[in-house]
C-alpha cells in the first residue's frame, strides 16, 4: 500500500512540477516582449527625432496585443496615408476577382483593358500578364509614367514600379464596373469594419486624416500631400499603388485577416499566393510577392513586410508567421534624408529584433545638410558679387578659368544631380522639396549671373577698344 501511495504521490508531484514548469514557460512567453518598456523608448525616439505623430498596433489572429499613439496622433482611429502598403489592398482585390472567375492571373492585361494609350508600343500590353504586374516583373521601370510605359529588357525580373499597380487598379475598375474607391470600400473596408479607411482624399479628410509633415532643413512643416488625380498621361503616382488612407486600428483588422487565412475576404489559397507566390529580389536576399515582401535571412526569423512612403507620411507593416502576430506602424512625416532611416530601428523591438542603441544624429545630420546649403548659397552670392567686378586693366582671359567654374561647372553639377542619383526631378520634388529649392535656385542664380558677367565683360572690352582707338 505504501509503495502504491508513493507512486501516486510521485505521479502527482510530477504533474505539479510539469504544470509549474509549463506555467513558467507561458509566463516567460507572455513577458518576453515588454511592450511598456518598448512604448517608453518609442515615445523618447519620437521626441528626439522630431517625429510629429506615430501610431503602433500589434495583433494576433484573436485580437489586439498592443496599441499606442505618440506625438500629435491622439487616437488609434486617426487615419494616415499608408503609401505603398496600398498595393496589398490592390492585390487582394485582384485575388477576389480571380476567385469569382472573372479574371485569370496568367492572362495578358490587354484582355481586360485597352492599355495601348498608356504604352509607347501599343503591343507591349499583349505580352504582360496580370501576375507579372502583381510580382512587378512586367518590364516596366520604376520611374516610367503613364503614356510612356514600355516593356524593357528587365522583363521577367523584379523592378519596383508604381505603374504596375496603377494598371491593376484600372483592371479592377473595368472588370468590376466600379471605381477603385468604391470597390475596395465595399469589398474590403466594410466587411472588415475598417470604418476609418478611404481611397480618396475627400473621404480621408472626412474621416479625420491626420496632418502630414514634410521636413524642410530639419524642421517638420505641415502640408497636404500631393494626392494623385485619376490616372492620366504623365501619371507616376496613383491611388492603387500608394494613396489609401487608414488608421492603425483599421490596419490591425486588415492584418488579422491575413493571420486568419483570409476570413471572408478571400480564401486561404489566395492568401498563400499573395504572400508566397513570389520572385527573387537582390539575388534572392528577399522575395517580392503580390504587395508583400518575404525573407528568411534579413531578420532573425521569417518575416513578411511592406513599407509605404509618400511626400509627408511613412508606414510599415509586418507579419511574423512563426509567431502568429502582425505589426503596423504609421508616421505622419517624411524626412527622407534622416528620420526615415531610423524608423526601422525604432520599431525593431516590436517584431522581436534587437534595437541598435545608436546616438541621436538628427541635429548633426540636418546641421551638416544645412551647412552645405548655406555654403552653396554663399557661393551663389559670391557669383553675384563677382559679376560686375573687373579691374580697369583686367584681361578677359585672365578671369576665364574662374568664371568657367563659378558660372558653368557648378551649375552643370547641380543640374546633373538627378542623373547622378538616377531619379527624375519630379520625384525629387515630391520627397526633398527643400534640397530641390536650394539646388535649382542656386543653379539659376549662377547661370543668370554668368550671363550678366559675359555681357559686362563684353561691354568693358568694347569700351577699352574704343579708348585704344582714340
């Protein structure tokens, strides 16, 4: 009997120890991410990096794990423009139409829309499929605009281009018989309860769109986004590629849809296709699917993500498939040269990544940029002052070398900056207006001063010639 009791006691103790150990594991898992500490650090980062406002949300398939707002974002329901995260909404819309049998991803786009007016070569659209638009392997280059699209030698490899998703938006409108705005509202926003989301500037404002900020010389300045009109010849940006607005709370609901295999929006197979039917980017360092990127190497665990960036808003969303959680971060500023580069480090702890304790370089980097701008402006002032400086016996040839540098070489370098960074002026103007103003204002001043200099020297030469003749 004693042996039997001992065995029972041992069994009970084993169960108790196992439960206790299991409880410790669960507890450790629950507290492994200290959201309170992370939130405190984010609040500090927001202040130190002069970020006007930020909203953060972490969800799993069952609900919200963490959500918080910072700066002048006062509500988790306040919408931001989410930039290129909009592409995933366009991809989901396309998958809905495929499930309904209304399109086939491997059909050419010319079977659904007359794209000839958008391409230089009208036959290009016969060779490009819907899937290639989704994966961005259509051959359309990054900065091509509607009316000047063409299938380049990059066809078949991934090249990120807004035009791909603009064309998908047109296909959605044609096949559904609805505007893009109405389609995503009725088929995605409303079913998911995304009451603060919109696909037009007018509706975004009605829903309380938070004011966006551009950064001018290190100072955040409020201003409206250059929201695109309907697609037309010359369009580069477009709503299906980058101008949906949504709140952090709404985006949490949207990401839960992925964690729940599509809920009633699309089926599980479509979710898998959107996330994992992808193509290699940067020699396979990561992969691009249908509005989503995927990597097993860039982070400490497999991760799906996409970023968004417009003139005065930035955003990021992540899905951690192994953890079964998703994260969204919305910011109402675009500081292309400084702050945008540290936002990833700010949110790393939310996705289980180590935070790099880097020194705050906001003032230093913007200070250096401002010093360069001041030096350039000083050089232009020197050019103006030099315009009419000429000693009585100064020979024109003696000033030629310096004049060539001041009035020709420097302006040429300034005007060539877009070519050096391989970015059109129109795009630079969207994202770094302050530098564009400095570059082109100073180039113009130096060129005009150079013209005046030539005229002045010519007059002096003519005057000296007359004096010598007399």
